[in-house]
C-alpha cells in the first residue's frame, strides 16, 4: 500500500511577442555607469555598467508602439523550467496515511536581445536555481487510542528573494553619462528631483531563510442517539517560526534606510479549539 513516483517536467515558452517603439533605435540611447552602495555585499563600492538613458532627440520623439515577434529582433525570449518531483503515498493497516513529496527544479528566463533600449541586455538572463524552487511538503493522519485522530502538515519552502533596487540621483549619474538625465530641463546645469532606480543585485543569487512550518490537528468524534459531536484542537506554526515572507527590496536615497526590513512575516503560533454538532 505504498506508491512512490518520480516525474520529470520540462516547461518551455517560446515565440513570444514584444512591444517595440518604431520611432526609436538603440543608437538614441547613451550609456552610463553607477557605483553600487558600499553596504551591498558582493557589489558594494564597485562600478556597475550596462545602463542607458535616452538622449534628447529620442526623448522628444512621439512613441509608436507595436507588438512584434521576438525573432524580428534576432532574439528568442524564452522561459524554461526543468524539474523533478518525488512523491509518496502510503496507506497503513491501522488506518494511518502519509502523502507528500520533494520538488527540485531550475528556471531560466532569457531576454538577451535589444528591442528598444540596450539596457535590456542588463541582467537579461535570470536563473532561479534549485535553492529558489525546491519544496518539501508532507501531510498525514494517524489514529490514536480512545477514538482520537492526529493529522498534520509539514512544509519547507524557498525563502523570499533578496534584491536591491537602488535609487541614484542625476548628480550621481551625470559625470558618467556626460550630461544630465533626459528628464532634466537642460543637458547641463542643476537638476533636482530626477532620479532612476536600478537593480544592483543579481536576481536569484540570494534568498532569505527558508520557510519551515508544521501544523497539527487533534480530533475526537462523539456519536450517539443525540447525533454527532466533533471536537478539534488545532495548532498552527507549531515551532512559532518567524520566517520573512516579504521584505523591503528598495535601497532608496539616504543610505538605504529600511532596506531589508521585513514587510510580512509568518503568523505566530496559533491555538484554536473548535466544535461541530450534527443531528
């Protein structure tokens, strides 16, 4: 009464549509670099290039957007997932059961061709590794003496991605660009309030701590001429984990204040007593 299965999956998306502004060309963009904030591990204090800003001629051109096949630009926008699922389903003679499994996989998103701006080549291949995909999930039920039954769910899931979308001012960019950003009133001179936000960390490179959660339920049924009474005792998040479910990935102005702070965490341990009467 035990069934084990192993399945391999490959999911691929090809032949996609892209939005192209026919009134612009890649030559109407100028390149620039920025210096990553020192507090960012791995890239802190380093010059990061691959960014582009539209020049004044292109900025004033009215947009004419059309959808075209990605192959019209010599590219192939793809999303490919390769993964393996291990699953088990077991039924025991005493009435106990367990089911669940383990999944590991890898996803590659590739957009490495230019449709409008050459900046589209920056971080154009995003790989979500096994660490960002693998999941473990099990559930089961077990009969106990005195008509009690215990059931539970165990899950171990990937942590949320760590990113750093960093804001840079015009004053920080202009020396590398050789002029002000296109949103400024003039190519040179003071320009306040014009900023750009750029991703500094590679997507899929690092994650918060994985989520591990255990939920339990204890159940007892009372039956008789009066009908049926079901009493349940639920215990969610047994180990009171406080895993980060979402975080602030915006590294704004002012030294990145607030960057990395959790914006949502796993709900704390919860105990619930319930009853249902049927007649």
